C-alpha cells in the first residue's frame, strides 16, 4: 500500500518516508536487511536490487552492528523509521530484519555504501 503525502513524499508500507523523485538518477529499489549470525560474528547485510528508471541493478553492504546500520540509514534517509526493523536478539540464525521498496538517488546509495563510495 502506498500513500502520497504533501511536499512530494511517498509513504511506503515499511514505514519509510522517501522523496517522490523522477530524475534520471532515481532508482526504484527493493531493499532487504538481513541479520546474519554465525558462531563468531553477527552482521547486518543491506542488499538493494532493482533499478526501474535507472541503471542500478544490485549491491550490498555489511554493517558490524545495528547502530552502524541505523546511522547509515539516518544519514541517507533522515525520516527512516528504526521501528520498521525487526530485531530478534535471541534468534540464533540468520533472518530478514527489513524488506521494502524505496526510491533512492545516487547520493543516498553512496551514503548506504551501495554505490560509488563508502559508508561514513
């Protein structure tokens, strides 16, 4: 379900507000966050794929903690709702913490470590 908000923002069902843009460097992407657990480490893997309206096909970035992931999301998408992430602290295996569709520009992809740059 999708609702339109004033000032050109779209509300995606995952609870994320992203600008409704139509420029050539805007990418309509499926975003998935996996919490990957092993015996020695736990990381959050951010995966983006799609690319309607642009040339982006897929990319991924890993974050060593939930705080690092949220910092990247908030730098790229200030209105990102951290509550939309499912956090299973007692789950011993890998799981999907978030899945949703977003329209992101190249600069936002870079801030997330997904294109032409590195995470802050």
